[in-house]
């Protein structure tokens, strides 16, 4: 009799797990997407610079928020991380001089116009 009780407990446990939301699986997929985005060579300078940790925290928060709240335009959840990154950037302007020069030269605006077809 006890041998029959065990399978029913296992079946019950399996059905309970299936009824649980798949949040950890979704979070795992989001973590993979964040890791992939952070592995892009296009952000290597930001990650390896003096503000690398604050950049990673802000960018990761933003990507996670976007994945979970696709319709939200405002991302207040990540405000603290972006403020920390901004403070770091202000404390280390030398690390961002090339970007500032690129912006000031108007090259960024030209590239944006070219990309938009105009």
C-alpha cells in the first residue's frame, strides 16, 4: 500500500511544479540576453573603463526592464543605476573625452541622418 502512495505523491509534486509560473526560466532567458548584449565588442570600452561596473549595472537593469515591461516607456526601476553611472562619468571625464569630441564634431548627427536616409 505504501508503494502506491509514493507515486501519487510524486505525481502530485510534478503537477504542482507544472502549475508554478515559469519565472525562473524566463529570468534565465533574460540573463542570457543580457550576457550576450554585454559581450558585444561595441561596449568593451565602457565595460573596461573606470565606470565599467556602473555601466554594466545600469545597462543590465535597462535590458531586464525592457524584457519584462516591453510597453513601458519610463524605466524608473533603473534610475539609481543610471545616476550612479552618470556620477562616475562626471568623475572620470578623461575616459569619455573621445566620445565628447565625437559628439561635438557633429559626426554623430551626420551618422544618424545618414542612417535615417536623409
